[in-house]
C-alpha cells in the first residue's frame, strides 16, 4: 500500500506528482465541500439577518474559502506557491493590464457583497431601467426586468453609475396616480371616492394612509392626485392600472365625468357682397 501511495505518476522539470498527493487533494476537496455546506447551513439557520444579508455573507465566505483552498491544494500536490507566483510575476502584470476591466468587476462585486448597498430582492432603477436583483456573483449581477427579461450586468455598472434602490431601507415605497374630472363635479365626493377605492384595494397599504390632493384648476378639468404606499414595488405599474380601473368604475357609478380637453375658437368673418 505504501509503495502504491508513493508511486510517481509523472515528473516534469523537477516536479513529481505522486498518488499520495492526489489522495490528499481529493480528501482536502471533500473537506472543503463539507465546510461550505456547514457554513451555509449555519448562516441560513440564523434569524439575525434577512435572506439577502445571509446570501451576501455566505457568498463572500465561499469565495474566501475557495481562494485559500486553491492555494492549499497546490501545496498538497507539491507545488511551491511562492515560487510559482514569483516566476510568473511578469506574466501576471501583463495579464492584469489586459484584464483590468474584468478585475474591476470582481472588486465591485466584493464591495457590493461587503457593504450590502445592493441585495438580492432589491428593486433598482438604472438609467431608466427598473429591475429586480435575482443573483449577485463576484463578477456579475443577474436582474429581472418588468418585461420578464433576464439581464446580466457587470458589477462595475452598479458601483460606477448612479442608481435608485427602491427597497434599500424598506420594501414599501410611495407612488401616485393622477386623474381629471369635470368642473361641475363635487370635489368632496371625488376625494372621498378616491380614498374609498384605495382603502378597498388590498394591494395598497392602509398605513401610512393614502393622501388625496386637489392639484389644480386646469384648462378643462379639476385635477386630483392620490399618493399611496405599496409593498409590491416591482409590479407597481400593474397595481396603478388596477386602481385606475376601479376608480373609473366608481366614478361612472356616481356619474362623475372625466372630460375631454376642450378648445374654444372665436372667429370673425366679414363678407361683402356686391351686385351689379
């Protein structure tokens, strides 16, 4: 058995790989796999953090363990890591200059995972694009748009560009819907209908209480706006649409008219007729 373990598989430029080194490497990889599963179980079992924070902690821990495990794995098979790095220093410098954008993405990924400014489940707005974070990796972040399209963004785009995180500190955000009614409408009744419709709509929060404002006397209408809070930030456009449908039905029931834009044109035509 000892002779088998000490059997040399191949030799190259002073480096020899024995069966024992392969066995050590396999056992080490098996231990690393068990360690990762244990850490994941411990992190996701705790109730001190939310799911997004747990994902960031586990992902960051996983990458750190993988890096150190790789270095130890090289040592187990007999490779001198320090000599390997020193011998390839010039190559690594040239490689680094050519891959600086890629390295920038990796650094940005570390920043995102450490400071948790962006978490899985957050709703972001980047250059007018509203999307929901589905997965954060070390180099890229996968998001889902409101059109149900999957987009893979380099992490540099999330750290260099200005963005809006709709759910950074709270999953609830404020939105608004505007409407117009005829000048002959009862203002108090209009505001009451808008409030009652919001209170009877389960996708609009009752607390904080919705706010109805009489915005202005427009050219051909009275303009109102309701400001409300909702938990479903990602699908808010669907919620706005459903609320408008309910509001229109309530207006029709009370004979409240939404007017068309009106224009009054005055003209003066002087005609002269002559007869001979």
